[in-house]
């Protein structure tokens, strides 16, 4: 069936929308993809909502967060219309939308995770059945609620030599290990672009370190790097997951802009190397998706730290910018078919389970 997946990540850069044709199993055919950047005003509104949500001990309605949720729905509905126009099809041709929403806080240690954006409102706005709230059921039974992409990575990797690993370098990095027998192990490895983006904004007003150019001109400060790596979280056995705000740029304060960028980039690389120690078997290949795959300095540091050559997924014909959006389209189809999306080896749930709430458009 045709399905749309929508993803808005913790980097708050915009909405990714993907149209795929899939059976929710091994058959996946990407059809169209569109990315729509948030305005500065929208980014500020979402950042305010996230900062507020992190002060709460549990999710609860608050005017800035309610307003941000309405912004998320309006923006996503607009992107759906543009994607349909790009693809030259009508809404009636699409069976389902997988709507991730916007994470404002992720606290599985406290028994909750919070993605804003009303799935029913999006279903009504688009006229398409919508699956939302993919993570809560997982967390409710003791899972981490993340990462959820492994089931889609496994579908894409059908036919590839294994064991292999797929590393997603978003705001937070996560890794999916796929064994020879199809076994899945997945977990967050640490910050990826999130800290570097925060550093760039604080030091230069830029949103990211384009191609890792600033980091390439700097020097890694070993003392700061060692301090950041001296965190018991990295030694925890998976499954485990992070909120983007679990780490800060504070340890790098006082470094030059270039040295701070270099040190934070090296931090990402070292956390990936540490993560490999938690895998059942060393992967033969390290495939890389997400925005970080465009950062040449980050990829070079990961290669040096791991002894593996990071391969951007685009070389396999996978759109590394679209994978997460495609994955939520795929998982929405699995939800309709009552197929599992999370597993003991990926999120720590007691048994394989599906997830997501189905919303049907209001009649008329």
C-alpha cells in the first residue's frame, strides 16, 4: 500500500515527509520525498516548548506546549499536501500516514515519553488514516521507546552480507546491529549533531558545522574529551536511549570555537566506538544515515576511532535524509497489520510488540 511517513527531529530543523509503497515486510519502494524547513519563529516556538517540557515531572497541558502542538499539526498537514502534489497523486490513494510528532521530552526512566502533535487533528486535516504516538505503548511496558528504526533498517538490508550496522547521526546517534540470522540489537550511542549544532549556534550564530569545516580547523582537547567520556551511561548495556538534552556543551566552554567543534565532534566519534563494544559481534560494514553523514570530519573521526569505514547509505541507493520518515510510513503499515515494531533487543520490551494509535478522519 502507499503510505506517508512524517518526521520532525530534535534538531528542530524541519519536517521530512516520505511517500513509500510497502507491504510492511520486505517489500519497500520509495516513491517521493520532501523536506520543509521550519521558520526561525517556528524553531523558537518549538525550542521554548521543549525547554518547558523538560521542567515537568510528567506530560501535562501548558499553553506554550499546546500552541506548539498545533503548529506541528499545521506544518505537517501542509507538507503532506506538498508531497502529494509532488507525487502527482490524491489523498485518496494513500492508505495511511505515520506521524511521529515532535519529541519535547523523552524520559523512559520515569515511565514516559512525550511527542506533541494531535494525530486525530492531522487525520481530519488530510483526510487520511493517521497512526501517531508510536513510542508510548513501548515505554508503558518498560521499554525505552527508542530507537524504532531497526525494523525498517532490517527490511532495507535484506540481501546484504551480515552482520552489519546502521548508524543514524541525527541530534542523537543510534545504532542498529543486524545479525547473520536477522537478530536485532539497537540503542542510542550518545550525542551526534545535537551538541555540535548547539556549539555552532552559541559560538558563531550558525546552525551547524557545514562539512565539519570548523572542527577540521581545530584541535581536540584531550582533557575535555576524557571528562565527557567519563560517564557511566556509556558503560550501560543496551537497550538504552537518550534525550537530546541529557548532554550539554558546558564542558567545552572556554575553548576556541574551532577547538570546541573539534572536541565535540571527537566526542561523537568516541561514543560510537564505545558502542561497538556492546554489540554481539563486530559488524562487517558501518552504514551511515542522517545529517551527520554530510560531515566529513565526523566520518573521518569515526573511522579513526572504530577502524571501520563509514559508508553513507546513499551509496546503496537509500536516501539517508529520508530514512526516518520512510521508517514511520513503514511502521504505520505494520501497525495497521498488527505487526511488531519494537523488540526485546531494540527497546527492551518483554516481547515483540506493535505500537501507535490509529486515528480515522472524521466523517464528512
